[in-house]
C-alpha cells in the first residue's frame, strides 16, 4: 500500500452472517462522482477568464506600488497580477530573483527578463551592504536553471580579500554549480529536489527534464537556450544526489570525512529485518530454541536482463562517485574475482532446462558491457541489500551470483537461520517462490516450496520481481550511460525504493487481520499424519508427507511399458508384429495422438474469425496437410492389425459411430467442436480405434488391452491438467479483480484468461472422449470399479476447491475431481493417500499463517526498536565532529536533530497505526490458545532480550 496515496480501492465483498447473504450498503451519489457533468456548463466562463489574463485587466493601468502611469510590467510567477513600473518591479524582486516578467508593448504582453531591466545578483556574505569589490561572471553572462525555466541573469561574485571561492558563494545561496572552477551555470536546490523526486516517481531522465524546462522558457524555438546539456551540466543532478546521500548517512558528521566511508554504508537498512546490535541483540543465548526462527533472515536472489549496459565510456573516464558504498558491489574486486574464475564451467541444472543457467554461455552479449544485473533482496519487505547488486557479463552464471550473494552477506551479522529463495536453484539451502515453483519437477515442488517449509510464515519470495517492475522504467536511459554514472543512478533509485518501503511499513505490516482469518483453516489433528509432518520438518531424510505415495498411471509410463513389452517379446521370440517398424502398441498410441491432433485442429479452426489473416489461414492449412499425411500412413498400417476396418469404411457402417450420442453430449458439455459426419477433411476423419468398433465386430483382445491402458492413463493425465487449468484460471481471475484497473490492463488479462479457458475446454473434451472409450472397452474386458475414480466430468465440476457452488460451508461437499490424485488399484488405499496429502498441505498452510502472525508481531517490535536506535545515533552525532566555526557546529546539530525527529515521528505514526494490534491478535487466536504455550511475541511490549543492552 502506498502511504502517499490515501485513496484505496474498496474490494470488499458482501458479508455472510448465519448463512444469509447481506448486501453491502451502497454509498449515496454526490456531485463529486461526476465532476465533468458539472463543469461542462461552466466551460465558456473558464475560457473567458483564461483569455482575460492575456490583457491588462481593468481600465486603471498605473503602477500598483507608486502610482506611476507608465507601468507596463507584470510578473508571471507572483500571486498578484497587478502592473508595476520598472523600478518598482526590480525592488519587489530583490529576493525572488528568478521570476519571469512580461512587458506590455504593441498591444500585448511579451517576455522580458529581470536582467534586461537592470537587476543584478550579488553573492557573498554582505548583510544589507553592497560588495566593495564585485566581480561579474564571465562575459557578464550567467545561467541559472530553476523550476520555472532556464534564466539568464546578471551575477556578481564577491572578490574581496577574505571572500570564499566562487562555488562556495553559489552553494550558500542554494545554487549548485555545474563545475567547481569558474562556474558559469548553476541549478537551484529547488529544481534539483524537484527532478530528484520526479525521476523516482515518473523515471524521467535528466535529458527529458532539461528540455521540458527549455521549452517552458521558450516553446517556439525562436530564442534558443544558450546553455546546452553538455557533460558538466548533465552531472549536476548526479553530483547533488551523491552529496545528499552522503549527508543523509552522516558522512558530514564523521570526523574522518567522506574517504572513511565503508562498503555498503550508504544504504537504507530494513528496520523490520533482524539488524543485530541495532534492533536485536548480537547474542541470542537467552532466546529459547523454539523461538530462534523468529530471528531468521529471508533473502531472495534473482537477475534482471532488462538492465543492460552498452560499452559506453569506461571506469577511468567515468568512475562514479560511489566505490561500493551503496547497493552495487565494489567494481574492481568484483572484476578481479570474475577474471580469476573465468575458466570455471557453468554448472547445469539437474531439475529442468533453466535457460537462464543452462544457456548462460549462449546469451547474446555483442556490444554489451553487461547483459543485466543480479541482485539479492530482503524477501519479506522487498528491500535491496548493501553490496547486493552486480552486473552480469553473460547470462545468470552462478559465479556472478555467488559473489553478489556473499558480498551482501558479508555486510550482515550472523543470523541463526538464513532462508534463501532462488527461482532457478535446486538445493536444500534454497527455497522456491510459489509463483516460480510450478516450473520445477514435482520433487522440487514438494521439497523446496515455502508453502511446506517451517518457520517462514507466508513469505512468497517474489520480492525481486516487484523491485524489477519499478526499476525497469529507467532501463533505456541507463543503458547508454557511462559505467560510473549508471551505477550511481541505479544506487540512487534503489535507495529511494528502500526509503518508500520504510515509510510504508506501518501499513505493510498491518496485515494481521488477514493472517488471523486465514490461520483458521486447520482441521482436527490426526496423530499419524501430524507426526509425519513434524518428523519431516525436523529431518528431510524422512518420508515427505506432501508427496503422494500412490504411483499415478500416466500416458508416458504406459507407453514405456508397451515398448518394454515389445522388447521382451522380441527377446523371447514371441513377437507377432506385422510391420517391421510399427508394433501394435505403437499403432494404438499413435492413433490416440492423432485423435488429439484432430481435436486441436477443430478447436483452432473454429476460433478463426471471419476475416482471419493470411498467416493464420496458412498455418491451419499446413497443419491440415500434415495431419492428412500422418493419417494416410497410419491407416495403411492399421489394415495389417485391424483388417475389418476396411469393410466398415467401405460399407459406411463404421461411420455410424457407436458412441455418436455420447460424443454429441460431450461436445455440448465441454464446448469443444466435434467431428462433422460425412466430412472428408482430416480433422473429421474417423480413425476407428478398437473402442470405436468393438461393439460391431470382433477385435483382437490384445489391442483392446493396449487401448484400455492408454485410455486409462490418458483420462488420469487429462484430469490432472483440468485441475491445473482450473487453479490457474482461478488465480488469474482473483489477481485481475484485486489488482488490475483500466481497460488496457483488463483486456490483456482477459486474453490470458481466455487462453487458459480454451485449454480447459480441450482437456475437458479429451477426458470425456477417453472415458467414453473406457466405458465401451470395459464391457469387453470385464473391468469394474474404475468409474468410481473416473466419473462423468460436467461443466459444473470445473470449479476450484474454495468454490461452494451456491452451497453454504455446512452443506458443501468437495468435488470429486479434487479427491483423485492418481489412480490406485486399491480404492481405499488411494483415497487415504489423497486425504493424507490434502490434510498435510492444509495443516502446513494453517501453520504458515500462525507463523506469519508471529513474524509480523516481532517485525513490528523490531521496526520501533530500529527507529529508536537510529534516533539515538543521530542524537550522538550532534557533537561527533568538532569544528572551529560556530555556524558549522550549529548546522551539524540542526541536521542531526531533524533526522532524529523524523525517526521519532515515524515511530509515533506506526505506533498509532498498530495501537489495536494486541487486542486484534488476542481476539483472533483465543480459540487455539488452549493447545499452545504463550511464549510468542506481542506488540504490547518488545521482548526484553530484544532491547536490553542495545546501544
């Protein structure tokens, strides 16, 4: 939630009390709901008033100050629109030197400048006195860049004997010079601060911002701006930002000065994470073992290949102002390490083909100094870590990522537990984000998911992705910068991102209400299953309770079994294959594949619009021709094993499909188009597999057995795909409803939902066809009991687990598709295995939400302790640096006091937000209090071991 945006969307849903739906009371309409309708009648008056400002107003045109009749001047930036004479307007602007002035001449106002009217700016420490030895700027021409535009002014430096240097004189008047030697251009502190914040929020570049100011000064181009954005002017924002960063992190208060800055010292730390010695003690000896997980670090690792960098300049010409002081690693040591380990081979992923790792050496890098950046962040609070960012020269290599990770860890004190989240690493020390975990093999999904890992709460591990979405907007501008400037700009944006996160922690951590509600998802404890969960959490070598122990029959497994049977028959000399390359098993499995290819072609052909593009039509035709050739080759071999199909096709009996009525009902139920009768097109050709004609004519029992095995596995696989599509569709719709606003975003999301819906329709039809074949085959193979697992799939069954289908919680029954997690020969064993897996997952989710409550509570305590520690540090810095001049001592004290006041104000604001947290937690957890020891954290008082002894 954005603390600077107080208007939040109301996504609340109707309330349910005692199984009665209570509609939300509608807000009354006000005039503010339709402001344009109120404005339209007043539009002519607005236009008249805007045009009126082009003239001098009322008939009296004398000077508003002295009454002189010759008063042609008016200031565009003063609140008053009165006219003044030349001497009066100069007098009025002695302390507002950068206002824009217009002169009435020839019947209209045209732009002039205070410099042309004779106003001169005198620098130096002269209180109400003129300088006795003024020195005009070079050629009496000085340019000041301000929020209002780019101004040419007449400026005099003080050239007295004890006068400070020219750049110091400018800085004391809140003007930042473009260079320290003979400056001719400067920018006001106001415009630098304005650009600084604007670049953070809108990601505008210095080039774009400068030219917008130039256009505000003259939008016609008739009078070109004398000062172009040459390098010395372009470095003003970067230099200013660096100086402000140094002062923010007390470098001006350090007696040793800027050169004593340590690596990673100029970063905004995460107040909610355990900062040992700051918000928690260095020694956790007094913390009970079952509470140590509350002091864990949660770190997420990821790479971003949008932040590329071209070979522009070099580190000698553009070294940058930070030497590893911020978020980037120290460049020279990093490059030396990569050079020393350049010959090490990239370790390949043993899980699946992660292109970021396995294809790192093939990453396009021509003309690029960096193909992207790698980063390690705080996984719970989305904050960058000190020395936790580094350039990637060629893909996401482990050698780069290892250095970045350990550089960040070197700035952190030792924590009892460090939880890593890395979306492409499969290792016991890493855990996967819920979003990326689906890209891994099933073993990784159960062993490394945060959902089943104890002591992580509801940490999702997606923090890097949210940070990349913010920083990607400046990728195009930083791509062309010099290496040092690029690192400084990115460091600056990372720092602002961290500060915004700190300022919003009050609302971010106030998620206890949702956590308390979600933690009520547990079920009654079952001794055996709970003991398995506890045993696995303590030792991962024990059986994983989140994995199904009933082997599911898949199509791939059945195909492998058929090929192995063919191999065994060949070795035993009992093979009866009638074709040298195609065995009966291959024939049937290929026929099943052809059937699915027909289904997909019919669906894609039906989705073509009336005015489809030539490329779309050509693609459909190419697929149709390819399918026709495959069918022709298959039917030739089919006649060898099933000669009766030739008679069926010749007489047309086979075209009267024995399952025709079932297919029609399947088509109506699933919405997938079926084959057209009497059509010669390949998508409608009837393949006549054994299940299609076994009721009409005898068929080889071996072929029936083979098709039964394939169809049974096909139905099981497809049912699993249906469940996956349902979950994805449900998550997409929830995300669309909660987070997307605007026509463009909703249109793109709807296209994604429709793509998933089409896959679900295809899977539904595929399952229905496989089940229809099983019905027919079971009559000839005497198979019974299978239909308890593979029931008729209706559209009404395609709902997520939480969808009650119009029922209340007390009357709803879980849909049968969610009780089937594989096909077991023993009904009771399979059902118990499914229930065990679902119960263990539900219990894990329940435990994660309880952990989340405890983590949020302890993080709130740490945030308040961190602010108290920071405020105390700033208090001590008031007298840390001894200076000779009293004015500097006062400045150092004032700055330190202001920073301490900011921390105390944040602490007071967050404490007010969290004032009701204690009562909320106690009310929400009362039901489970009997079975739990009351040794957890509480917002009512920070645990003493966290605060005692912290300096």
